[in-house]
C-alpha cells in the first residue's frame, strides 16, 4: 500500500510540474505581448535554459533520435508551478 501512495505522489508531482511549466510559458507569452518595455517586463520574462541531447540509438533495423530536450525557467514559470501546486493541493 505504501508503494502505491508513493507512486501516486510522484505522478502528481510530475503532472504539477508539466502543467505549471505550460501555464508559466503562457503567462510569459502574454507578458511579452501586453506589458510595455520596462524593468518589470524584463525581470519576469528573462529566462534560464538547460538542454540535454540529442540522444541517438542505431539498432541496424531501427534508428531513434530523441532530443534535444530544453527546459526554460523564469519567474512566471515558477509562479505557474506554484498556482498549479496550490490548485492540486486543494482539489486532490
């Protein structure tokens, strides 16, 4: 029973991060479109990116290439993750 609870918690964490990153990306695009050029806009839209890849597997009959996988974080991404975490905590 303990394993099921732990697995469910990990799945919930992954979904929270994924949906939060999408929400943060949406808020970033909206901020870039609607906020005037200012220090506040620069602060909330400046991001740091980390990339992994590409990863290739060539098995004579089948070749597969994954990547690159890039994660971009900024202040609005963290806000999006926080909003989704609060909603998930109150609903689930």
